[in-house]
C-alpha cells in the first residue's frame, strides 16, 4: 500500500539481467531445478537488490508454469513478507527457494531475510509463503 492509501501493483522481477528465465532451468533425475543463482528483486525502497534464488519441482508441475508466472509469484511472495515487518524499510531478502508441495497443488516459497528488530539490531529470519499456481497467496508462516 502506498503512503496515500492507494495500492501499488506488484511488478514482476523485471530487470533483464536479474529475471528468472526459463532457459536457466535444468532437468535432473526427473526433477526440474534452477541452480542457485542471483536474481534481482525490489526492496521497500523500490531498488533492485541481488537475491539468491533456487527452484525444485517435478516435470509435470513445472509444465503448468510460465516464465511470467514464476516471476510474479516470487515478487508477490516477497511483497507479502516485506509487509509483515514492523519496519518494511529494514527488510532485505537474502535467499528464495521455490518448491512444489508434494501432497497438494500448492507452491511454497521460502524467503530468508534480515530485518531490524525493536532494539535496532539486525536479525535473520525466514517466512514460508504458500500459494496456488495462479499466484493466489493463502498463507504466510
């Protein structure tokens, strides 16, 4: 939400050099993986920062995704976690792992981050964002 009470559209992870690209996904032992690589994602100041990203899925589940949907899901998960912080401007994502839930049709995005606590010290943390394949976020833990 913007300062004036309006909502801002969630943008995809958009920088051409930092986008999650389909050509970077690899197949290994029946799984589709995205080896840990740097992508660019916006922080609360709307500046693109480097974040480590990795991905694991079955081939069937991967086939339901597009490059755009993956980028949008990662951006939405980052946005959800950022707005859980007491001060979103101290939130810095460090690592993002995207996996498909084994027993259901949901995607789980694990975000490792640092943020400032109430006393001004930086603390490490992580949140799990569960969402459907169409990007609907229904749980943040």
